[in-house]
């Protein structure tokens, strides 16, 4: 069992998160994909996506067309800021093959770095003929245009601040596109709980809130509270706060919510969606 010492949560599970990207493309075979990648920062060799410079590599798999691909992308499309158009779905439907790329398993302090590099890997596949990107580890899909936008925003968020406040602002700018790339919300379960999935890919806890706490089952208001909480309490900017019970006041609202930490019980401990850092239950204070 590999234990990532950074922010270890004491869980007995051997599973740590990894990011799995699914990219349908126009390639007739793996050789064509390998040839198209030659102009970019990665190479496709021996079931690996390897950095053109340096030892870095990711596990990768090339498959033929999948008749379920369009339906999978429709079901996983980002609902908050949709980017997949009818033309994108038509292109997915007509894909000739699929490339899968898998990150290594990672712990909390290495999550943001791993998530950033997978943005780069997805971008390289898009520039080589990929049609769209779906993150299998959180169930969210984006168009090629959106993925390019996320990569551009991520690059703008880098740098080294001259002061601590500058550095925090830079890290916040870098973290936001990672949130948009990997975190799916709001999802509604049979108990009318709104919840998120994908914060584990950023080394952070997910959250859920009961729709019953909002008059008239107001999904829009519940979503604003859920997303506002997740964006405000990002783990990498305030180390150690993810486990704390605390109060949260949504921006522009008089309501106050209490966040109570809980273990993740929605998924089995060996599932891609499982969050070893748990989740927060948001309740009206």
C-alpha cells in the first residue's frame, strides 16, 4: 500500500485519486495519433503519453470507435457553464477512435500539480485532432474550445508573486480553471441533496446541501450556496481548513450555513469518484 504522507487522512483505503481523461478523435489508428503529436509537447509510445522533454509519462490507451460515446458526453456535459454544441455532439458521434490518458495516483499536496499537467495532456490531444474531453474521474465533459480556454486561463494564473498576497492571488487564479475543468455540480440524488463530485482531484473535500433547506426547493439558490462554499474554501490556499467545522455566509446573502465534515459514503472506496478527504454537509446555522 502506497501512503502519500502529505495531508494523510488516516484512511485505511489503498486508493488515492487519479485523473482519467477520455478524448474521442479523428485518428484512424495509433500511428496517426503518434504522428500528429510530434509537433507538440508529448509523444505517444508503448501505451504511454510521454513528455517530449524529460522523463514524465502517463499511462495511455488507444481504442476504436465507441457507439456509446455521444450519449456519454451528453450525460456528462457541464451543466453550469455548458460548452458542448450540437456540432460538437455530431463530431463526437462521428469519431474514429478514442484516446484515454491516466495520471498517476496522487495525494493532497501534489493534486493541483497533477491536475494542471492533465490539462496540458488533454490540450495536446485536442491540438492533435481530439474532438472533446471528458474526465472519467468526476463525470464532467467539455468541448475542445472550452478545454483550450481552461488551458489558457491556467497559464495566466502562473508566476511567482513578489509578496505573500500576490502569491495567493496567483494561486487562486490558477486554481479556478482547475475547478472548472474537473468539478461537476450540481448533482441531485433521490433524497433531493445537491452535491459536487471532483474536488478530490484537487486534493479537497466535496460538499452537499439539502434542497429542503431552500423555500420552494429552489435549486438555483442551493447551487449558489454549494458552489460558493467550494470556491471560497479551496484547500490549497488555506492548508488544513478542509477538516474544520465552520460557518459560511454566501456572498450577498444574510443566510449563514454551518459546514460539518463527513466521510464520503456515496461511492465505494475503490471508485474513481470516491473522495478520501470526505465531504461537508452544509446546514443552515
